[in-house]
């Protein structure tokens, strides 16, 4: 068997052809707030929304779900000089990924204040009406990770078939959850294969934007969908962000010492990970970004 990464079999993908349908439909959801450290998850969805030219389908009425003293509306000037109130609604949009048989339903909102079960039921009603076959939930959390190393993305699923096919694990987390966790459980109960992606954002640089975490999430989506993404500009932003945090660590001895401690712990934990499989996966992604087809 060849050891050449280019000759390895392709990485398994989430989206398989759906019997009786020409196309597969994936709901891709992220929510601002508690589930969105550094706004990495919602920014990742915004990037894909623009890239694939998604068109708005619906908006969930916010009146039933938000405390407007906590999640306040904002006022903005319109192009003609008028003023318009922007309410914290959840938007649903649709895009077709060019060159594939995949449609994507984007769900982008703010974590609601009230009636989470009714809110998720409304989202799943839209999923049923739009013939959604898979659900991918995207989140970001604060963690003790160094900014100078690759941002970890945890990918889990409670669906046995998806876990076996993608070599994933079920989530072992126990504790408080956000709307992403609630939607994930109810989507599974509705019979929709569901995958959750969580990026770990360094807690000492938690403010938005967080382009390195956003980029890590996009790479994981790229692998799941087996669709190459042009992220060169975002990669430059991530490098600039990292340089900026490097300067902060240099100027503050306490932060610098803490970052060094995190780096040592991360490097020790990652020693076994430089396997042939991981190298092959990275090489495959490299080729796909340049438009080459692997055998």
C-alpha cells in the first residue's frame, strides 16, 4: 500500500447522496451570544453566506423569544438618510454550493431569552419544510489554549452511523448548555443526523473578531462537506491577529509567562498527533484548494 498522501483514499464526508433526491440539504446554524466566543461561529457562517451568495428565505419573529432590555434593538441610518430599527431576529437563508449537489440552509440568530423549546420547534418546522437531511451546528467556547498553536475544533455527533463513518465520538460534556445544545438534541430526536463543531478560543483574547478560530471552523466545514474554500484573505487576518497577540504577550510579562505555560502543555499533548493520516488529510486539503482532483 502506497505511503504517498496523494494516493490515500479520500477523507470520509458527512454528506452522502440521499435516496430519491438529486440533492442533499444541510442546515448550518450558529447563534450569537453564549455559544459564540469571539464571534467565531457567527463570523464563519457570515463568510459562507457571502461566499455562496445565500438568499434570505424567512425571519423568525423576535417578539416571542427575546428580552429587548437584554438583547436590545438598534437604530441605523438607511441609504436614503432615514432611520430604521433593526430587531434581533433569526434569519434563514438558502444557498447552493457551486459544483456540488449540496444545498445549505443557513440559520443565523442570537440565542433567545425565552421559550427555547418553541424556538427550536419553529426552526425544525422550517427544516422539515425545506427537506433538510443533515444538521451542522457551529459554536465557539472560551478555553485554556494558546493563541500561537492551531485552534482546536471538537467535532462530535450523537448519531451512531455518522460517528462510525466519520470516526467521531459522542460528546462527553455535562453541564449548562446553550441553544446550540438544545437544537442539537431536538434535531436528533426529529431523526436528523447532526454534527456539532466547537472551536476553542483563547480566553485571554476573547474579544471579537477571532479570525484564527473562524478559520479553524471553516477548515472543519471544508472537510465535512468535501468542498474547497478560498480562505487566503482570512488566513492573512488570522496571521495579523496572532502577531498582535504576540506583541501583547511580549509587553505583559504575566501574560507572556501564561502563554508559554499553555504552549508547553499543548505541545506535550500533541506529540502523538503527527500521524500519516493527519498529514495525508492536510495534503489533500492543500491540493483541493488549488483545484486538483485526487484519485
